[in-house]
C-alpha cells in the first residue's frame, strides 16, 4: 500500500476514534471554538498587524514628506543696508540721473536742479529697506529620501521575518490548543467509561443484595453478608461522587477553552479506542516554535546590518516654495529645489555597539534553537518509548479484564453454591472493577502518548485540521 495512503488511513482512524460526535458538541466544534476564543491567538494577530504597520512605515520612507508653514514676525526695526553702502547707491543713482539729463558728471545737484528734474519726472529715489518690520510668510516644503543606505530594504526584510515568526508562534499555539482539547476530551471519555464500570458494579451489588436477602430468609446467609454489600455500595457512591466532580471540572476546562457552556459539554460521551502511530514521525523540523526561532535569527541578522547602514551616505532631495512673496527680503528666494548627501562620519560608536548587541542577540537565539532541538529530539524519543510501553500495558490491561471476568463468574457460582464467603466474592467484584478501570486508563495513556508524539513533531494541528475539516484560523 502507498505510504501516504497508509498514513492517511492511520490518521483517520486516530481522529475517528477520538470523538464520539454528539449533535450539540463535537470534538471538531470544540477545537474550532477554542481557536476562535483564544486570547493568545488574538494577541498574535494584533502583533502581526503591528509588524505589517511597521513594514508600511518602512515603505513610506520613500515618499516625500510635505509640510506647510505660516509665520508672522515683527522686527524691532527695518533692516537697512549700511550707511556707506547707501551713500554709494545714492551716488550711483545721481550719476545715472546726470547722464540721462545731459548734465556733466562733476556738476553738483543743487535743489534747483533737482526741482527742475522733478518737473521732468526724474527724481532720486530713497534706498528701500532690505526687510520691513512686519513680515508675513507662508511656504510649502518637501523632502524625500532617494537612497537610504540600504536601511529601508533591510528593515522591510527584518519585518517580514518577524511576521513569519509570529505566524509560526500562532501555529504553535494552535498545536497547544488542539492538544489541550483532545487530551481533556479523552479524559471525559475515561470518566464516561469509568461511570459505566461503576454502574455495572452497582448492578452486580444489587443482584447480590437480592440474592443475600432471599438467602437470609432461608437461613443460608447472615446479616454480615448484607452489611458487607451495603458497605461496598457506600464505597461505590464515593467513587461516583469523585467521577461526577471530575466530569464537571473537565467540562469547565473545555468551556473555558472553547466558550461553549459547561452544561452542553457535560452531555458528551467520547468513545476511546487504541490507535496505531505512523513510523514516519521521525523529525521535529515541522515544529512551529523551531521555525519561529529560525525567523527570529534572520530578523536579528538583518537588524545587525541595519545598524551598519548608519555609516553609509544617505541621499535626499528637497524643495521649497514661498506662497506669499510681498514680504520676502531681497535675499530670500521665491522657490528652490535641490539634492543633498548626509553622511555620519562619527556617532560615538553608537551604531557599532548596537550592531554588536544585535550579533550577540543572534548568538543567543541560535543557542536557544540548538537547545530546543536537542530537547525536542529527546522528547520525541521519549514519546516513542512511552508509546511502546503503553501499548504493552494496554495489552496486559485487556488480559487482566478477561481474567477478572472469568474470576468473577467463577466466584459468583462458588458463592451461590456456598463454597466461598461473601467477602471473597466482593473481592472478585472489586478486582473486575479495577481491571476495567485500569483498561480504560491504559487506553487513555496510549492515546495521550501518541498525541504527545504528534505534538512534539509539530504535526498535531495540521493533522487535526485536515482530518476533522477544521476551519483554518
């Protein structure tokens, strides 16, 4: 048979046996509701959105920043040229007037001459101030990065790695939720079977009580036999009370995980059966937390590169346009555009130290990954050994039940024939009860060890999602 097909059949058996689906509550909707209800997953989604915003901000670094500025300034006095420069300008103006009027250049401009020139529309003008006292300005300016020294591309790559890291951590949280739901669901199955075993024991005791009551009437039994049965029934009630409390506690846990009411969950009756495990679960490379560490290491390496980009020249363009021109000084341009280079030559080794810190962080993350891989590899081996042990224990438990049933049937016949005492017969009932409880516990342990192996190898959530047709979150 094809290995993939064989694997699929094994896994289908695994999850089919996990759940005895009820109309109201099933393993599938418990898992789906838990994924929807998980606050940790919601936090991871929010963190992912934060990283997406960081990435958009990095892309936005290439867009121009445009700003508007409006100011009003009142100067203590008008800004004038120095007196010597004013005299020079007035003298030059006088020479031009003389030349235009045909007056010799060495002729002094008397008031009479100036009056005559004024009648012809020619006058000497006062030198205006460079800047008036009242200054109203409004301008719009822009600046845009043309080359960031590779800082922006590295920042985008680092953010992409952080997004992938968060996705992996979300997957690991889903694995944890599936494991918690399935394990708790199985424990409910143990409680259900245990209750059925105790009901069977109750039935045996009731039958013996009727038999002993008749036997007392004929003198074939004593009140001591009846008292022993009553004592066994009271001890049985204690076990039933404990099981009832366990059912409520497990239902409360499933309710807390899924948000489904505990009353609905208490009604489920899971059926537990042993299931085989695939031989292909031999790697931990699918573990989401290991992959998250890989992405965290890559992000840290990019962060180190980002720090060193501070020593690379940055190229930018800039421009400015004055919107109000009447109050501009003689030296103020109406508009300008340009390009510039900004190069950090010495920053007191700040970027170098930050890069060293990023490198140390990378080494820490790599050490954490190596440690995690070693522990997970050990955990995988431990899970396989535990599975082998639990399979053998389940087989022994099954044989114990068979022997205990034969012992009980033989004890019943011997007691009714008067060969053994009621105390001995009650011991056989107790042995049968213990054997059945041990069997369901052994089945649970075997299933739990297989679930642990799926979890350690990182395949639990994806397997459950595929076989139970769980909606991907």
